[in-house]
C-alpha cells in the first residue's frame, strides 16, 4: 500500500490521530497502576488503560499498512516527536488527583462514545470494524466514568469540591474535539468518518445531564484551548513522550 | 478436655486430606497462622505490583507495554483473591492493610529490591514468578478451602507471567550486545534474592513444623528452593546467560545442582526493613491509601444518599 | 482511619457462558451494587461477554451448619464466615 491520493493521506492521518489519542490517554491512565484508592479501582482503571492501548495498536497497525513504508506500530509510538502527535490536548493533561483523572475521562468518554457510535457505520471497513469493537469497550468506559462523576459530585463536600475544581480546570479542553482538522473535514465530507461538529450537541446533552445529577456546575468559561489535533500541544506532552520513548530511543536498533 | 477432643478431630480431618471451610471448628492457632500466611501472600502481590509498575510508562514496545500492564493488573487481582480468602477467617481487609502499613505484617522480601533496567522485568517474571509458582502449586492442595481455591485461580493465571518474563530475557539475550549485557546484569542482581524468597532452612524457620502438620505448607523451604534451582539453571544456560554462582555444579550422584552459600544476613537485613526499597514500597502504599480516603468516603456517602432516595421513593 | 470510607464486602457468583449455574468465585469490596457488578466483571471475568454475574452483600448470606455436629462454638444458620467482626458492635462498647 502507499499514500497515493489525498484521500489516502487523510485516512492515514486520521488513523494515526486515533492511535495517538488512545495511546496518550491509555498511557496517562497506566500511571495509576499500583496507586489507586482501593485495589478494585486500580484494576478498573488499568482495564480501561489496556482497552485504550489495544485500540491504539489496531489504529497504528492500519496506518502503517496504509502508508506502506514498512513502519511498525512501535516506530509510530516511539520514534515520532511531539509536533507529530495529533492527540487532543485533553488526553495529555496530568492525572492530578482521582477527581481530575475521572473528570478528564468522563469528558473524553462522552465524546468517544458518540464518535464510535457514528463511525461504526462507516463505509470504510478500516474505520467501521475498529469502531464496532471499540464501542463495546467505550460503552463500559462512559458508564464507569459517569458513575464516578455522580459519586464525586454528589458524595461528600470534599469530593464535590475536588470534582468541581477539576471540571473548572478541564472545561476549556474538550472544545477542540468538535473542531475538525483538514483531514477530518475531508473524510467527513466523504462520509468515511463522523462530522465532529455534529457530535457536540449530543455530547453536551449527556454531559449536562450527568453534571446536573452530580450537582456540579457547568463552568462559565467558554474559551476553547485547541491545538493538540494540529500538533500544537501543552508542555505536558513533551514529558510524557520523554518518559515513554526514552528506552526505545536509547537503543534504536534493538528489538524488544 | 473438650478442646483436646476437638483438636484431635481436627487433626484427623487434616490427616484425611479433608478441606477445612470457614465455618468449621479450627484451633485458634490454625486460624491465626492462616491469617498471617494468607495476608502475607496478599500483601506480597500488592506490594509486588510496584517494582514492575515502575517500568510500564517506559516499556519499549506497545506489545510489552500492554503485557506488563496486564501482568501487574493480574497481581492486583491475585491480591484481591487472597484478601478475600483471608476475610473468611473473621478479619477485615482494613485491619490487614493497617497491619501492612504499620509494619506489623510482612510481605515477600524480594519486592524490596529496585528495578533498575528493563531487563529486570524479564528477571522478575522468570525468577520471582518462577519461585512463586514453585511455592504456589502445592498450595492448591492446602488444607484451608478458600485459600486452596484462591491458589487454583492464581496458578491458572501465573503461567503466562513466567513465560512472559523468560521471553523478555530470551529476546534480550539474543539481541544487541547492550541488551545481552542488560539481561546478564539483571540475572546477577535477582538470582540470590530469588533463592532467598523460599525462606531460611526449615530448621531456622519458626512456623514451618506446625504449618506442615496442618498441611498449610506442603513442602519444606529447602525442597522448594532445590527444585527451583534444578529447573532454572538449564533455562539460563539455554539463553546463554551465566548464573552468578561460582559454586554452582551439577551433582551426578544426587541428580541435582549443588549451589553456593546464601548470604542470609542480607535476607535478615531486608526483613528488618533495611532493604533498598522497603521504605519506598510502604510509603507508596500508605500514600495511595491516604490519598484515596476521600474517594472511598465519597462512594459511601453517595451510596447512602441513593439508598435513602430509594426507600423514600418506595414509601 | 474513619469508618466512613469502608466499603462493604460482597460475595460474587458467576455463571460462565456455557455454564448451567452460578458459582461462588470470591468476594470484593464495593460501595454499591453497580460498582460491585462492575468490579466483579473486571476482577472475576476479565470482561468476557455472555457471562452472568450475581453480587450479594456478604452479611445477607445465610449458611448452613458445617456437617460436623461437634462444632459447639458456631451459631446455627448464621452468616457465611466465622467472624467476630461481621457483627457490628457499636463503637461505644469498645474493643470486643
């Protein structure tokens, strides 16, 4: 295979971006391993992390094959730089406390589930097959993170305060999920991937409903931080990649 | 007199290889020793997550990253099965965790060593899990039912752990010169602590005799250690690595390996709390528990609010 | 450590895809039933599909006497485990 057309290039970039998104979020969640608030929840968080890393691998594999230059999933994960990663900024933000992690997770899951639900109908099997499989997992993710929004928002005074604080901090970030990049616009125009602008309304509906039940307030700040999807990241991604890629880059010719 | 009769009946049940279940009569000492052993095992699984979790974010390939994450998650699950078995003996998990955090309860000494390179992931899976398996398979027939059943579950999942570790070592040993050196270095650091995992010679081990009589423990420490050495040395040779023991030698007469003296003073120092990572391991567990308190409290508060709403609705 | 952060114990019963009945597989701590089911899925089924999960708060289980009639020290028809701690003694009474 090779990237012969504009469509191929767009599809390649999309698959790569989907992989980046799942990888960085999965990586962040994996940082909780061994440090969760109770053993059962440690297992739950790492399960989600494993799902996301698994998803990443299927996207990277498809991207690499489409590109046809012999790159592997590990070349894509370990040997690209910050400016080449197209994950949204939301997923690279630090875990913070359990509240920040779960609020970040919920805001992302609420989008992810809509994207996959639409993408499973894609005429392109590369997208559709992956979306069908991922949707089974993400239906669980969004249920898990929604439940925690309720427990934190409507739990104790402290949990409510922490959840609201996290929400206030994270609120400007999900906006970029609904702004299409060039390749997203091209593919959506062809009906191959969802039109992300159309996902904002159902996302907001679900988010508002959960926040209301959780007795949390929607932050008033309407500013949107965008850039991750275009390779303009927060300072956090540099550190994430430095750690993640360090060993692989130290011995670039090694097989593991 | 009554107690003596009950103890005799109990011992007869043990001798007949009958399983003891939670509600059966048991000597208080049996119950206490089981709580000690099962909880120590559970604590080991949970603390044991930390040295390996240390390399998840730096795993050098996506396949290794996922496999390591799954392995560590399994260990959390094993801890959970074992706490669960322990709770059937009339003790709460909170009490067990408190005992761990305050240093009253022990966990396997091996987890107080640092994981310095990626090759340590291979060494731990191969040697530490290998040693654990040696210990665990016989425990599937231990006299206390919930413990035996938990061990059966653990053993089913454990074989992937050791294979994964050995495969990492094999890949490194057959890789670049740097990778081979990394593998040999890890073997050099983990070999002796792995032998120490089986515990001192039974003559020196305070609990052994009674545990054997009650079929909580099925083989002696030395027997298990010998079996481990005999199994593992050929595995090292197969991938071209050298076991760091100049006294290691095949004994044709006995049909087993002779091996060098273990430096038990190191073991006792680590047990006492002076291993390289004792303080870090406990600090990490205490931190997770303390920082998690508000999360656990929130869940309880929410559950109570919901239950109240439901009763009000039903009324 | 306050008691307000202790999650109750639940017993987990799983019927596998091909199974005919639910089997007791162990226990876990969860704050509510939904969490107990989710955690049971995570821990005891590793998310396999087509599996049926029952969770029951441990204190709601009544268990028969063990076969041995000589066990004079156990209350009859009572809880599943031996446990002074499964009886909730009010704090005011102190250690018992």
